[in-house]
C-alpha cells in the first residue's frame, strides 16, 4: 500500500462494482486523514488500498472511533511510530466487494475491523483464537506492517481492504456509529471481564470512565456483576448510574480509598495516566485482581506488600481474539449495548484529541468518514 499526496477524491482505480466479484486486479484510491509526524496536525489526503485478493473484502468505512491509543501512537508516546500515519482501529462499515474465495461476508453486510488485520494463523495462540497474542506478532490495523512489509493504514479513511478472517460481523440492532467503538473499547473491557469471571456475586470496579471505561460499566452490568465506577470526579455520576453502575466514587477524595478498602474482586484500570497503584490494590479483596488495560507511557510502581497482604494479583489484558470479539458484538446486540458516541466530522479530529486527553469525552468520538 502506498501513500499518495494528492487532493482528496473518492476515486476507485479498480472500477470495482458493489457486487460479488472475482478477484479485482487494481488498487483503490481513497480519501484519508493523514498525520506526517508526532507534532503534525491531520490533513486530508488519499491512500491506496491493495487490490481485493481471493480472501479479501473491501469495506466502505462509515465510522471510525477515536481510541486513546490512536493519540498515544500519533503523538509517539509509546515510542517510534511509522509516518505518514492514518490511525483508526474501531472501524464500522459495509462490504462493497469480496474476493472469489470469500465465504464469511457478502456484499452489503455490516462489518467491523478492530486492532489487527492479520496474524500468523499457525502459532499456539492463533490456533487457540488468541490472535492478539500471536507469537509471530500480528499485523496492526495501522502503525504496523503486513507480513509482506507494506505499511498498514487504519480507519480514518473511506475504505479498507482486509482478509475476511479478520473482519467481524456487526449484528442488526446496533447502529454503525455506536458499534465502531466496540471493536476496541468493547472487546478490551469484555475480554478481561470474562477472563476474570465478572458475573453475579462479583464486585467489579471500573477505574476511569472514558471510552473503555463506559463500555466496561455497561458490559460488567450486563454480565450481572455489582459495578462501581472510580472516576476522578463525580461529574459523570448520572451517566455512570445510567450505564448500570451500582456505586460511584471520586478518586480525588481520599475517603474513597478508605471506604472501599478490601471490597472488590476485580478492578479494571482503563486509565491512560499514572496512578497510585498501592491505593487501588488495597481496595481488592482476598484473591482479588487488578487488571491493567490502560497503557500509560511511564513505568508504573507499587509496593509488593500491597499484593502479598491478601494474595492479590496485578495483571494486564490486551484487546481480544477474533472469536471473542464476535462473541462480544453478539452479546452487545443481545443486551442492547452500544457505545455512547459524539459523531464528529473530519475537521474536528485535532480538537477531539485534545478533549480526550483532558478527559472531556462523552464517551467516544466517532468520525463520520463521509466528511473526510
Ligand atoms: P479515554 O477515553 O481517554 O479514557 C481514559 C479515562 O481515564 C479518562 O476518561 C479519565 O476518566 C481517566 N483518566 C485520564 N487521565 C487520568 C489521570 N491523570 N488520573 C486518573 N484518571 C485519569 O481513553 P480510552 O480510549 O478509554 O483508553 C484508555 C487507555 O487504555 C489508554 O491508555 C489506551 O491506550 C488504552 N487502551 C488499551 C487497550 C488494550 O488492549 N489494553 C485497548 C484500547 C485502549 P475519568 O474522567 O472518569 O476519571
Ligand atoms: Zn483502541
Ligand atoms: Zn500466531
């Protein structure tokens, strides 16, 4: 896939028609929001998507969520990134074309793509459906490379071509804008909630009520757990209770940590910044677990005594595999869950990034890609 600097224009070099077709022979040129360095702003440009291979689907992207991970990567907070970059790994759209060997999706289907678009398919983790932990390293949806060496470009664009096995089906009942964030924020919270047994009789705390956190509250409640939100302030309390929280505390108030000492079986930490981990670990019950999904750029510290005092665990979790992501989408549809979104146009992405960093997001910005 090559990056092109030309004026935005929805041209299809392949003449690809919206019908089931044999493998097309040409690439597609699509508008995209591109950033050229960690300090640069987003600009409208075009990128070229690969020709539709035998097992590929071409998707007309309708919406792309803005995950805090997009910001971390576009600003190189996690280390060196690949530029030019087109972020976006919360992708929802409609299948426009399929390769001759595709069996899982049809033209017109509502589909999504999450954080990776390929994996080795052979290692024990891939075979177990845990492609997010592929031992060869999976192919990130953007800021990565295909196994052929080509750079990958993400969802801040109007179209993408991907292998059918890494494309999810979005069930009827969830609108595409509310579904897009499920492809990262949804699965990133669903997977650890399931893995650590959130359900009836379990006390779960969600730290941070942003994009991930608000989905964590909805999903944990739908799983039957007793849910507490630990947010910096009480400003979003009404929303938290509406999402299904049973309790809500401000972490800016030291009394919160005293009141909840030894209470939770599971704490999911979605915070993108540093925390006083000892204060949070002490809120775990005997054998309780605190799970990091937030990915702050700094090294974190804690006292080992905070674990040994009650056989506690400190753990981490990373998105989810393809099978579990589909399970999550079906679960959300069954329970009437989507993300609470603020749909924005392409000119507002820079401003949206700044608002996310200030925790001023309710609760996910989603780009209407028709405006790119
Ligand atoms: P987000 O919308 O910005 O939410 C993060 C929340 O953390 C904020 O809304 C805020 O909640 C809280 N917060 C922010 N700064 C804080 C601070 N200094 N102290 C205490 N709390 C603070 O971001 P997101 O998209 O949900 O992503 C959250 C983190 O998860 C990011 O680091 C992202 O890269 C990471 N992530 C990881 C995975 C994975 O697979 N592990 C997947 C996706 C994202 P309140 O306002 O409620 O306090
Ligand atoms: Zn993400
Ligand atoms: Zn693998």
